[in-house]
C-alpha cells in the first residue's frame, strides 16, 4: 500500500488530521530531561541529544492513539552533530515501532545520484555491494522543487519500489515566501506551476484513495492560496504548516475540505510546549494530551473522514 493511502487509513482510524511536528528546542524541553542528560553525560552534546530523545519518546507515547503522522524537523537534530543525527534516527525508529507514519522534514533537493542519496537514505534502501539496508525508513520526505523535475526521478522510483511518498514545497507559510513563490509566470504564480508539475509528473502513479502519492506543502496562513490550489489541483494531498503558533486558523481550512480527507495540519510548538503558555496550569504530559485533544476537536469540525 502506498504511504499516502496508509496515511488516509490512519487518519480515518484515529479521526485525526494532525501532523505532529517533533521540533526540539532545548530551552523549552522540560528540565527533568535536561537534568537527566547532564547527570549521565555532563554538559555535552550527548547529554542534550539524550534529553531530546527521551522527550520525543514521551511525546510519541502520549500521542500514539491520537495522531496519524509525525514530522521530525531534521535541521534541529543536525545542529547537535553526530549525536543529534543518531537521536533523529532513534526518534524515527521509535515512532515506527509505535505504529506512526513518519514525514522527514529535510526539504531535500538535488539531481541524479545526489538526490538518490537523500531519497534512498531517508525513505528507501541503501545498496552495499550485494546487500542493502534501510538507513531511516521514513514514509515521506519534504522536497524543495528549485532544481525542477530532475529532482523528482528518484522519488518516483522509490514510490514504485518502496511505496513511499513526498511533499513538495509549493506555497509556504512564511511571509517572505512571496519573494519567489508569488512571482507571476504566464499569468500564474510560481507556486501554481510547482503544483502543476507535481501533478503532471506523478499523474500516472496509482491513486487508490483519489490522491497522488506526492503532495504539496501549503501554509495555513495562506487562506486564499489554499482555496485556489485545492480548486486547481484536487488530486494533490496537502501538508499544511503554520497552524496555531504561526497564525493559521480553522477558517482557512474550512475552505479546502473535500471528500476523503485531503490534508494534514502540522503543529509542533503549540502542542509540545503548551505547558509553558496556554496550558501552564498543567504538567507537560497533561498539557500535551490536552492540546492534541483540543486540536483534534477543532479540526474535526471541518474534516470529512
């Protein structure tokens, strides 16, 4: 089964359109994890990588039956060096062990063998002479389209051989996205052309649930663009960041609902660290569970399962 179809199945089973971002910020992680890491390893990268992993494991356990997919942000692990990358791998492995689908948010892009390295490493299998192994074995990868469709070749191959998927950046939630993404080409914004290329390139792929195996990233803060892209590209599944902390609201999502789900909404800080603000009267475990429940209740007012 394609990863996109697995995702739709998990969303319906758990009645959740949340994509939980696993974005570790050391200054926000509960101090008990930091203190434990320092007790074992001193004030080192190993200590803080350990703290991140233990926090992530607790978050995954708390959200196991409430969230269909998780999305670790690769850059926030890389900055901790080799130990951080190992924590990233162990986070992905533990998520898979608990039954989560995993989106690697690495915004990868290159061509030929270089893109193959990203795709095989994060999603597929790496060949070693007469053997092969899975490095990370995630289900989806976020992809930057700047090098054009040449960067899609490896993704299509992995869809065919490993049944995996990807989300290509189209219209992102940051304000400066307009610097490039809104540039008009032949009467249409650049983000429209990205969505069109994704649709054309992967259109011959299997569509069991009505969606192509590769979707696009569209920010929740871009209400008009969300509506426009949904109308123009009904076959594309959306990964929607920018909800909550960045300002995206339920109103923008209500405009793009279609049968058979159609999108997941990413939330990270507004859930992971809600014990520091909106749920500060609760300990972090209760605050996380409460935030997930509240977001599911809000999204389920408009999502059709």
